[in-house]
C-alpha cells in the first residue's frame, strides 16, 4: 500500500511540474494577445475623456510606459501573488471581482456538470448496451441535436416555455432581490450561504432560479458524454477481459455492470476535463442569457467598456482555472485507474 | 440432429484403457454470418476427450481451431449459428440456455486464452478476480475460504501470496498467464480448453506453462483440449492429436501414431513444414487456406494437395477409421474400401488430379 | 462518379507537372470517396441529412436577395415603416423585430453571413494550421517545440473566450466586420489542423518510402505534396466539416455577446438573438425562434456531415453488422472402417459414429496401416 501511495505522490509531483511550462505559455499568450492592439490599453479605454497629461499620469501609474519585457515581468509577478490588477473603468481589484462574482459561475458550472453526468451516464450506458436498437438511435440523435443547439438559444427557448408561457420558473437572476439581501454573505456562493444560514425558502428560491441555467448549460456538454460513454462501452463489451469474465461463468449482469460499465466510465473523468473549456465558454453565454452576474458576464461588461486591465486579469484567471482543473482531473484519474500512476 | 447421430456408445468394457469421455463432440457446426454468406468456421466436427487426457488441436491459423474451442464452451460470437452435439457428462451443451451454460463455465468448463496481457480487468485486483469467480459459483464461501482457495490455486502456479492484492499491470506476461490459469482452474473444471496459451509468451515461459498444464491433468484428471499451431508442443504434451483444416478435422489419433505415420496428406505436409535441427530446407504448403464462405468441393484440401485424385475434387472423402486407431478423412485411405467411391467416379476417380486440371481450364488466376 | 471514371478519364489539361501518371493523382481522392460510397445505416443517413441541410443553407445564402422579401437592414418599404415587434403576418411571415427589421429577411441574409464567416475561418485556419504543422513536423527542432507548446496552450484555452479576446483585440485594429469575426474564429481551430498535420508529417518523415524518395533527390516540396497530403487528406475533411459547424456556433456566440459583426454590416443570427432576450421575457417568441432555428439547422447540417464522415473513416465506431448464419440440414458424413485385411469395407457406411479410440478395434491391428 505504501508503495502505491508513494507512486501516487510521485505522479502528482511530476504532473505539477508539467503544468508549470503550460502556465507560462498561457501567460505569455494572454500578455501578447492583450498587446497586439496599437497604442496602449489606457489610451484605448479612455482616450477621448482625459487630457494628455492625465493620460500620461494614468499610463505611468499602470506601468504602461515601461519597456514590454519589464511589463511582462510585473505581470508575471502580479499573477504569482494572485493579484490580477485593478480595473481601469471602475477601480475594483480583479481579485475581488473573482471572489464576489466567481460564486455564480461556480454554482452554474457545478450544477451543469451534475446535470450532464446525471443524464449522460445512464443514456450513454443504455445506448451502448442496447446498441443499434431504436433507443440507441434516438439517444444518438439527441446527442447530436443538443450539440448543435447553441446554449443561448436553448436558454431562450426554456425561458419562453417555462417562464413566459407556463410561469413555472423565474427567467433571470440567481435569486429574488429580497432573498439576495437577506442571505448573510459568507462564502460569496449564494446557494451555499443560504444553506449555511438554514434559510430553506431562500435555498428553494435560488434553486428555482438556477434550474434552467443548469439544464441549459448541462445539455451543452451532455452530448459529448453520451457519445464517449456509448463508444467506450461498446468497445469494452467486445474487449478481452469481458470475454474472459464470461469464460469464467460470471453472471451476464455482473459482466456488464462490474466489468464493462465500470471500465467504460473511467475515461469520463478525462472527458470531463476536456469539457471544462467548453463549459467555461458556455457559462459566459448562459450567464448572459439568464442575466447572471458571474465572471463571464463581468468579462463581457469589461470588454464592452474596453477595460484592458480587467479583461487581462479575468482571462488570466480563466487560463489558470483551466490548468488547475485539468491537473485535478489527472489526479482523480490516477486515483481511479491504477495504471495511470505508472 | 439426433436423426443421424446416435449418441456415442459407452466405451466397451474391457478394451478401454481409459474411462468414458468427459466430453464428446458430434457433428458440431459453428457458422458465422457475413454479407457474403455464412463462414463455415467449424463444419461437422467430431472428437472425444477423456478425463486426464490432452487432445492437441492443430492447424494453420484461420482453420477454425479457436472457433471450435469457443463453440464447445458456448462462447461462439453473437450471430453465429451452432448445431450438433457437445455431450458433456450426459448433457448436450448446445441445447442449454445461456444461463445454464454460464453456470457450468467455471466449475465444469474452463477456457485459457492466448493473450494474457489483456484478459484481466485492469481495474480489479487479482484478489477481486478470484473472489468474483469463486463467489459466483459457490455463493456460500466465506471471505477466508475464498482467500484460502485462491491462494492455493495461485501457489500451484508459483505466484506468491504477497502478490494477491496486486493489480494486473504489476505482473509480467508469463505471470499473468499463470494467474489466468489459476483463475480458470480454481473451481477445478473437468474440461478445459487452452487456446494457444503460450503463443504470446517467450520460450522459457512456454515450457513452464506446458509443464503446469501437464501436471494439471495428472493431478486433477482434467480433460484438456490444447489448441496450438506448434507441433512441438503437441508432441510433448498431448496424448492425442486432431488436425484441423478448413473447418474440418482431417485426421485424429494417438499423437505418437499420427506423428510417426501421418495418413492424411495435409498432416504429412504440415509435419514436413516444421523446422527442426535436421531440417535442411524449408518446406511449405503452397497456396493459402481456402475461403470458408465457399469452400472447395470434394475434399477441402484438394486444391493444395500434392496427391489429389480426380475423385477428391468431386466427392467429399469419408472419415476412415484406420486399423491403427486413427481416423483420416482422405480418399487415399477410403479408396481401398469396397463401394466407397461412388460408381460414377469408379473408373477415373483414382487418376491424379494435377493432370486433369492442366487439361481442363486455367480459370483460377 | 464511379471509380473507373476517375481512373480512366483524368482531366487532360489539369496540373501538367511531373511525370506522375494521371491515375495516381486521383488515388487520394478515390481513397477518400470509396468509404463514402460504401456507407450504410446510420452514417449514410447522417451523410445524406447533413448534405441536404448544408446544400439548402448554401442555396439560401447564394440566393438570399431573391428569397428574402426585404433587405436585412430595411425598416421600411415604399415609404411605409415596418411595425415594431410586429406579429408574424402576411407581409412579414416571421414578424418584425424591436428595430423594425423583417425577421424572415434577416434569417435569410444571416445564412449568407454565417457561410461567409465559416468559409473564411475554415480556410484561414486550414492554411495556417497545415502550414505550421508541416513546418513543425518536417523541420522539427526548437521551432517544433515552441509551436507545440503554443498550440497546446491555445487548444486548452476555452475556445469561446479565445475568440472573444481575439475579436476584442482585432476589432480595436480593423473594426468589427465579417473578416474580423472570421479571423477571431480562425485562431480557435488552428491547433486542430496543426496537430493532425504535424503528427502525419512526423510519421511520414520516418517512413521508408519518404526516406527513399529523399535519397533519390526528390525536392522537399515534392515529398510534401505527394506523400504528406496523401496521408492528411482523410482526416482533414472530417475536422474541417466539424469545425464548420463549430465556427457557425462560435460566430453566433460572439454575436450574442455583442462582439461579432456590427448589425449594420450584415445580418447575423447571434446578434438577433441577443436583441430577442428582452422580447422573450415579455413572451414574444418569433424574434428568438426563427434565427435560433436557423443556427441549429446550420450547425446540425455540418455536424451530421462531419459525424457521418467520421463514422465512415473511423473504424473504431464502424459496426460489423451482425448477420445471423442459418444452418442448412446437415448432410450425413460418411464414416468407414478400414477392414483388417485391406479387403472390402465393413459395409457400414453412414451413421456409424464409432470414432477413434471408442471402438473395439483400437490397438488390435498391427501397424500395417494402408496406402503407404
């Protein structure tokens, strides 16, 4: 056992080591992307409103009059200290935006993953188990259609049906205003705060608000899960160790569940990791559709006010999130699948 | 099917040097469906295996050996049609339900595979493989009993108890094959098919595995069908041998007898093709095994047979039980039996085929 | 087009270079087309449905001025102003928007925009991805390592965010038009082509035949053209088709966020949907439904086409159809006993199944055998 945990630790360390160059490259990428525009961020954002002297003053404050390499060095340093700068347009620190608005995005993303898994795993397994049946075909078509439907259109349709016509669910925001005001802020994650304070009405209200966004965003990625699980199961069922299990007289139900299902679900974790990018992009659109003030909405707002510092800070944060999550996914994989550690 | 096959008579008392067969196969056919038509992978095959006996099943790849081994155990792939009789201790396995077959596999019937590397579930510890197998067939076992039985089986294969909780990927190929064997034998099946168990392994491990299989039948009276294309293994490890060609058994008999005096031209050619220290030149059988969707008429070997006669291309040869105890499905043995050759071929049937072919057509590219 | 037509009738005037026999030039094309012709079942259905939808989309885009009743930016006709948020009616089949635009016209012209941006984006990313991939795979070294790192980073990055940032920066330089939108989508798909082309370039570099060609003095350009494109030609169409659907989705996403094409420049479905958010909240359905359906159909067409191609070329998914074999009534095999004295047979012909070892004759006969 100790030998195994040792190999796991070694794996984790190696994986972290591999993530470092990735982070560096991403940072360079963001930095370069943010500076391909002519002129500099400050004049781009506030060119018309300030006198040249004020502008120069602002540029100096933000360090945009320094050489590029020095600017990059300071950018690196600020990222390492998790301080992503202060916005030009409204003077908020990017880290406080992340803390205050990140909860919405997190709640949205986690709920969407739950929906995607809750729907995708059983559907994928059934489609693969009863391959080429009518149900399989329907499931495959469903997967393709959900993939082809943009989240925002699906979101609008859901709003039309469940909010405007049926009036069952609220169409925007993460809770009623009164609820938002009455829940004491602890974690900046409204649902969690409501749970902690034991306000069950608030929890229910928040849940109702998030239901449509969760389903909408979940359906965006469910197709990928269905397809992946279906193909995995089909391949596993034809696999060598499944035949070997049959040859030992293992019950067919056990062969399917214990040998095929379990093994075909291992790559799901990996797929989930690959879907994070899609999920984050989808989250931006979902937030916009349902008027949720998460990080995606904030990013769009700052883009519209041409606030380069805010955009750079938020994009950097997104990049770090992607790297960290893909790392976490690999760790989980190593825990589940003993072969990965070697 | 029972219309023409009477169940095998019990071995006549007194003469039998062995007891009743554990498994006797009669007219077994396993055909696969393909868009071009059915593939006659196993086409009317008969054989018996007695307790403690090893029957070697040899032939070129693609001749139906593996299909035969799986068909006997009810593991023919989806869509395959199986008929005939696989008589295992009085029950015909072909007529059993999937569920009944599943219950027999493990405690009564076992299968050892060719490639050990992929046959163990990578996410399950060795211990879990054993626990699952034992608990399925003997639900009453306690945890300790499971462990005891498993460790005993592993010890027999030279796997130390300290490795019991390891994962498959932590073992070498040879060790995995021994684990697979232990797993197949932990319930002491009376009949085991070993499908090229050593092909994927190196020569030293091969010898080890063969010795283990030999011990097995000595110690537990297990009846074994050893599928291989390695004639050396047959000579070393098998009591009897069945030579398969294009879905049929063309010759079978006592291993030493068949090797010393092969009767069927295919067996003769196969033996000539093996390499030994005394080999001076490489011999091979020209041509390739036939297409099993449309096998050749008459004897399936006739297009490649150096001794083919005219009758061979037209009429399927009967199985001839020779005085040596071997059986050979060849006109060279059958022609001497009065009335064997149908009257229409009685006059020119014995003429060599090669001559006739040259004269007729060269339609084959 | 049949196979024989392709081999026997190459266009005589085309591509006069080199001594390559004309038949060989089409080998890649034939290798590409053959599996499509053999497709059946689900892949075939997907190919057909996708193909038809895509063709309809292209037709709509090309004939937009003929199909659409008004221009995409018309808010009046003949001095008569269109109603604001008007219900679908005889004059406006799909209704009108909050900006008095005719929804049907905007949906029809939107196909044109989507197709333009999609084609530009796919072509740009194809050219850049393939070139960079060839460079990296063929030259190797530092350039390769850096390119791989950058491409991996781009690939890992949330693609919509990438397009957003790219669009944000580009609009600062060249303004928000079709080309800006296409360019910001381009950057998203470069890594995919890069990866495929680089890995086949790498493997081709190791191949014996390329080695041999180089030894015989073939120019690098010849090697690239003849050997690499042959390998790449099967995977790139699949990726390109999939990306086409994706590009339309990304364009609509950008438009929905207000970052795409300016509404005065062209009709864009995503932008129309953004304008429809408030309509939806007040229960108006037509401004959202029609552009949305158009997006779904367009993406669906390319996705089905791509999926179909993928199924056809990717054998891990391809199904060996299970065909049940039917066994005919067995013909009784003849079984004969060799007589002890080589004389007449024992007479029994059929049905005597005493086989090796089970009969009383075992071991009683001396080894005279027969037929030696």
